[in-house]
């Protein structure tokens, strides 16, 4: 078979999926849609124009999002999850000789998207507490003459966040494009999206997959300056979003207030779990502004296997993942699920 050059060297996403009883490994919402929202979605799906390409459905959602951010319709693009959007942005700023810089450890896909875009991915190490040295990062972006700098805020998988002022400092002191991945921002509450008006080099990516529990529908969006949006739009195929996902996300967005209690519950549960995990000896718990918690312990590998045998799936990082040795990431579930996960961890340690 005569495959494309270097395809065999392409790393793949290493999330292992099993049929877990308690699935807290992928930062999904562990609850399906709120019943009221689900009812409206199912009703909407009963009158789909299956025979037509998605046009109106795409622009209806764009219009809603634009309105919410007091932005123009030509500042918004939709994608199959924000994954597709991020991949396309890497494509738009990649290619031979280009450099894309991102902190490390961060979202493992950045490295893969840089490879796919056939440019050089430049990881910038976080410190031992997983904090980003903003001044050094800015210096590095300038030094390597990056075409695109990426920051995930709050950061996956470390859970910590930069302040909006810190984010603004980076944007204002670099000349290249800046992609801010706000996949978890609803659990943080401090978005930099309003800075799009002020900085033509800022692109903000958001997703329906986490706080809005819509990982299965694959819908995300980005907001940027109209000229930037126009260029990135060239990298998408026509009609890349399907009508079923578009109308589903449209209803979810209309009814997004229904998700506020869940988001608040997740934040409260996160803080409760952080407190409980901190009470355990030999476990280092990192602060979190997301719907997951990163912990570090000597016996991470054994704990992961122990939980797996109990039907509990958490995220284990390969020993080769830079900076994440002996780290485990646990997503926040329902109170009952969290209690069971904590009891299992406690049992394992004693
Ligand atoms: C989950 C996640 C995304 C987006 O996921 P989609 O389901 O493709 O929208 C983007 N960035 C980070 C850091 C994530 O964790």
C-alpha cells in the first residue's frame, strides 16, 4: 500500500475507551440532556429537511451565537466539535516552514494537529506547578517567529487557568495569530471573548461538548475578526456540518440557561472532591477551574488499574507524556459517582 509520506509516523489520540460503569475519563457531562431540552430536541428532529443540504440550519445557529456575543455573523464559524475548528486553524496557519507554539502539558491534540498541518509544533514547558510563565512564553513566541500561538484556558489536563489580564498581555505583545481554546470556560466563568473586538489576531474556540453535554453531536464554534474568519473558512469543506447536529445545538443554545444549575453543581462537586482528595496522604491535588481534577501519586498506574477493575474509567497518561508522570485526571460526575470514585481511591490507598 502506497500511503502518504510520514502517515505511519502520525501519532494517534491515546484515549482508550471501554464500557465503564462510571465513566469519568473524557471530561464529558456524565448526565444526558436535561429532560426539557431533550424533549425540544426530539420534537425538532421530527421535522428535519433530510433531503436538503444544511444551510439555514447553519446560519440560524451562527446568528444566535453572534447575537449572544454582540458580534457580527461573519465573525462566527461552526465546526464538528471545536476539534475540527482547531484542526482547521492549525491548517490555516501551518504548512512547511511555519511554527505553531503551545504550552506543555496541554491538550494532546495540538501536537497531532501541528503534524497534520505539516508544520513544526513548538511545545513550551509549564513550570513544575503547571503554571505558564507569561513573559517567557511571549519571548519564545517572538523568538521562534511563530505563525500561531495556542493557549487552552483553563488548561486541559492540568485544570488551572490564566486570568483574562494575563491572556490579554500575551495577545497584546505578540504579532502572530493567537488561538484561545475555551473548552472549559463555563466552569471558570472568565472568558476573554470580549477581547476579539480589540485584537484582530485573537481567535476564540468554544465547544458544546463539555458544559452543554453535547459531545455526541460534535458541535463547536469560533469567534474572530471577520478577515481572519474569512481565511479560516477557506479550509472547511462546504456543508461540513450536518443538519441533525445543527438543529440539536440550536435548541441547546436557545435553552442554555437550563444548564446553569448543572454547571454550578459540577463546580461545587469539584471543590468538594478537591477537599476530600487533599485529605489523602501521598496524593498531590492540583487546583482546578474545570470539570475535572488532576492528581499525582507514586502509584498512579496501580490506582488506574484498580479503578478499571471496579468499572471506573479515569484518564491515565502514558509514561511518555511530557510532564504528566504519575498523573491521573478525574472528571467530575454526579454526587453519587464522585462519592464512589473517592471511596474507591481511599480504599486503594489503605
Ligand atoms: C474537549 C476539548 C476540546 C473540544 O472537543 P470537541 O468535542 O471536539 O468540541 C477542545 N479542546 C480541549 C482542550 C478539550 O479538552
